C-alpha cells in the first residue's frame, strides 16, 4: 500500500476514470487538483464539489503544474501539453489503473487485446458468478478500477486498454491475458503497430514466475513478443490458447474437443459445439476465459457451465430484431477493421453492411474478400464516408452514402430481403456523431425498432 497522505497530485482529465481516481486519492489523504481542457460534466462537477476537490475546466493554468506527480485519464493522449509538461519536468505520470492497484492486495485478472476484451471480461464475470467467487468487474468497461478497489476481499477482473497501460509503473496482474494484436488506435501511437503492441505487452511488465500470462498462440505479433519475454530474467508462467494448433501448455482444440494441457498431462474439458457463442473468434475468447479460470483454481464443472451459458454482451453481434424475415444485428462495439472481419466471418447469409464513423487510420481493403463473398450493399456513414468509398466503393454491387443512422437503417430496409441480415459493424470510433459506441448502438436499435 502506497502512503500518499499530504501528497500534492494533479489529475489530468475529468471523465469517469479521472473523477474516480481523484475521489480515491482524496480518500487516501492526498491533496488533489483536477484539470480538464474541456468542460466538466455536471454530475462529475457535483462529485468533486461534494468531496471538496478543487478543479478547473476549459483549459489548464499554472495551478495544474504544481503537483508532485500527475495521474492521467485514459482518454488524454500522452502527447497532450499537460502530460508532456510533467514528463519534461522529470515527474511521474501514472494511469488510473496504476494508482488504484496501489490500494489492493486482492487477486487481479487483467485482459487486453485489440478485439474481444469486452467479451472476455464479461465472460470472466459470468464464470466467476457461476463459480460463486466474490469479484468485481471494472476497468475499460464503464466502471473505473478506482470505484471498486476498496472491495479488498474479492478478485478484481479488469478490462484494460493500451491507453491505461501506457503509464503503469508497478501494476502487476496475478493473471494477465492478451487476446490478439491487430491495427487499432494507431493514431495514438504514431501509426506504429510495434509501438501499439509494446503498449499492450506492458501488461506483463512486472509479472514474475509467481504470476501467469495467457496468450494467443496463433497471433504472430504476440508470439514474437513472447519470445522476447522468455529472455527476461524473471518472466511469468506462460499458458497459451489456440483453436488451430496444439500448445505446449494451456488450452487447444483436437477433434472438436477442448483440451487442457498442463505439466505434459492432458484432460478433455468439453466439445466445442457446446460453447454458447458461435464463431472462431468466440472459440478463442472461450479458451482464454477458461484458462484464466483454471489459473484462479476454479473447478472444471463451473468452467464448462459458463462456456455453455454465456450469451455475449450488448453491442457485440447483438440481435436487435427480425423484420420481414431480415435480422438486424448491432455490432457497434466493432471499432476497428479486424473486429468487422470477425463479424463478417460469423455470417453465411447475404448481408447489408453499415460502416463508418471517425477513422483511426483504417485499411478497409482487408475486408474485400469477405465483402465480395457476403455483402451486396455497403452503407457508409460518418466522417469516414469518403475514405470507405475510395477503398470499397466498387467492391459490393451497391454502395450508399447517408448522413444519419436513421437514414442508414431505412436504406438497409429498402434493400434487404427475407433470409438476409443487416449488420451495423462500423470499423470506426463513434465520436463524430455519437457520445460512445454504446450511444451509437442504442440509436441503431431505436431506429430498427421504428421499422
């Protein structure tokens, strides 16, 4: 436990995580000041005032430069002037999950990856519930770690983004998972995939032989970093998962059976077809979830039950409604090209695909083989319409540009036939038109329910 009584700390960014860590630091006796370049949400303002925490908004003053160290919200880029000021001064800048981890000795299970981390975090939550294990789910999932870290007798299940890992120092999960690494958020990493991958791998930075690292054996970028990890003087125990190959230690598939392999001993867990979620990507997610549970010494019966009964998360391949024989699917959580690829891979019926939003340096051409095989109409929305049309305009038989989500749903309704599906899988961030991917998904569902 770190003693911060009387320490002067500035929190940069007054969004959900920033407010949560400010309140935690205040509770632990620190002198806290919150600064934000934008406006502070009215509810957050009330929380700060109730806790007697001073703050500023719509810009940073010299008052924000007086702290011993800074804590940065994940939405604030490292390149922002205030973060750079502290780094240039040789002062520490910590992420919210780093600070929260100072105040718990409980088991931490942390999952990251470009795609699937929200699904796996929720699947872990479901599995721990099935097993009757006391736990809290938090992180990059809508609940800040700082909001729940005071629950000191339970396991902490965390979804962790690369942004949250950018400024860790001592953060050390007992069990860490990396599901995959594909191009995403490259605008935050100078369009350098290697820098993005290195940020993800910081989840293992402080782990030793007493901890476990669970990783995707089929991902070449991860495999390369695992080889480097093996060269460390003290590295975590390595458990792999694969739906394509047998692994030295971990979980894999043979003859449509999920196999656990530990200490050169194999045991059959269950048939693949009994997993509740469909698709190869969800098979990988299920294997990762199962391994994390096994690492936490949860019995196989509970693991099997959870793999059978977990039904997925909102905004991830969520069936909204069937209208005139056409299924409308909300995959608003798909904020990068690879996530859309996985979504398309889950369907074997003709599709209308709604794409677009705030571009993050996407290469949409990676979707061309899937689109040619399955998609008859692309509907482009948001800031990225031009870029999408430039790369995919002549790939599907029909290409439509619209200005609103309502327009997209109505255009899809006109063109889709019985037995087909309309898929919102944007490949982009939502902030050009919506507050969040959840907001985007909600508006999509509202529009579908008007049909």
